[in-house]
């Protein structure tokens, strides 16, 4: 199954042909980015209709842009966000949040005919409202899915000047890692680093004493043979319990201790998890 957003390079490396990349299921908002058309039925139509009531310069931005670009939900809320040019008429409509800001030439792309801010600009915009850990999760997803490179993000943050949230964006850049496979992994990794512990390795490959790969942990501290796995919905699927049990046995035999994290660890700041990890 294709990820919601990916680059041509990653798709070709995974075996897709250039003919498949021309499928009607795919949209190409920029030269580097492909988006799978998976929005909820009527979403594009609803947003398109809303544009009729907005200023000509209005561009979908912030959490709405992230949704249209296929990026994960890191707290975007239910409101529709648009950005209008300074001096432009800001729409006063229920459920619409308008932002006045200048968009650079490379700040806009199109998804299903709708003007949206690019992944890099969206990262900068959302730095004003997201906590550092969730902003890093957004940046990790951008790198993992391929809409923008680390260089593109650094360039856009550098051009942000005194824009609100830019300091947090600069801090987040230093913590980004495209190997992270999910929002919870990214959030927990940032919190572990913030607690002064060693930087965990995302998607850490563990081998047994004979050098054979036995498991891939969400986060690993190889020097301490210590790992963290986030238990998402996949662990509740039929047959998964037996696989998890065998995997745990192999990890213990290899000398590893693995802590299990869940939704409660995201809500409580991962305090208990970090305390358990601490020497």
C-alpha cells in the first residue's frame, strides 16, 4: 500500500514504474511530491466551495494544508485554516481561522486543484502552535514521506525571519529524523532526549548473538541494550499476540530489555516511561 505522500525516487526504488506514477489516483503538487487521493468524499468539493467566499489570495494552510498533503494529524483541530495576504480581507466565518501573512513564491502548491501551502511552509506555520515534540513528529513525517528534504526545511525556516514560532522551528530542525515511523515514536524520542538521556535510534535493528536480525524496535539504545516499543492498534490484531510473544523471547535471549509504551505515555508527558529508562 502506498503511503499518503511520497517522492518519485522512493516510489521507483520500491518497484513502481513511471507508468504507475501517472495513475489518476496520484496527484503531483510539486516536482518532488506525489499525493495519493484519499481525502474523505466531498472534502475537496467542500473546500472548493468555501473558496468562493474567500479572498482571491486565500491559500489553505496550517492543519488544513497538512491534511490535504497527507501528513499525519499532530493536533490540527477541526477548523479550516487559510492564509491571506497582508491587507487582504480576512474571512469572518464560523469554523474558519484566517491568518494574514506573506507567502513566498515557493510557499504554495496545488492538491486536487486547491491552493495549499507547501510542506516546508506548513512546518514553519505550525511551529507557532505545536509543542516541540509534536512539531518534530510533523517534520519527521515530512522527511519520511518525501514531500521535502531536510535542506528544504532548513532553507524555509531560515527565510522565516521573525515569524512567530521560528525559534521552535529551528530547535525542531536539530531533532528531526526521517527514520521515525509514526507520531508516537517521534514524540517519545524527543521527550527522552529532552530528559537528558542518550538519543534513541528510530527503527533500531536488533540482532541475536549470531548476528541474525530478530526484531526492529521503535526506539533503541544499543549501547544499553534497551528499547521502547509503542503499542498501537496493530498489536490488537488477531494473531499478533503470538508474534509479539516470540519476538519478546528472542529479544530477552539477545540480552535486550524492552519497555512498552501506549497512549497514556503520550498524555502524561512520558514521565513514568522516562523514569523507568533513567539509570
